[in-house]
C-alpha cells in the first residue's frame, strides 16, 4: 500500500492550488523554502498546534513514494516530517477532504 503524506490548507490556499495548478504553499512554506507535510501519525497534532479553531480547512493527501523533491527531516519532538523542495501540483494530490471542527477539535477522515 502506498504511503500517503498530508498537507493542511486553508480554503483560500486550496482554491489557489486548484485555480493555478501549482503552489509554493502557505505563508510558512514560503518563509521556510519548502512545503511542509505531516505523516498520518503527526497531522492531528499539526492541526491542533497551528490550526486550532481555524474553519474552512482542507486535508490534502499526496503519495510519498517516488515523489521527487521530497525529503524527510527531523523536527518537532524528534519526529520525522516530510518536506517538499519544489512546488506542489494538482497532479500530486491523491485526494482532498474537508477538515471540519466539532466540539473544538478537527475531525479527520480515516488515514493510511
């Protein structure tokens, strides 16, 4: 089974990717010089830390296997995070699903 990695986009950022076909990412991605991703084991914590109470989010899944420009680097708490050192394209997106908030917590779909 292919390994998926995940990117959280605000609604406007997702709309921009859909309209343009590529993106250099969110403001933090532009500042850092790469597109931040999370694994299935870290994406909920990423949502809680950086997107608490932010509505209108989309969870984007991308297949990590064979993705050119992808590098895994140690970050928060010693966890390994995938960073994409090129633009993300719509062709990279496996699926996109809303990330609604219920009872103050983002509700994630089943992740693989």
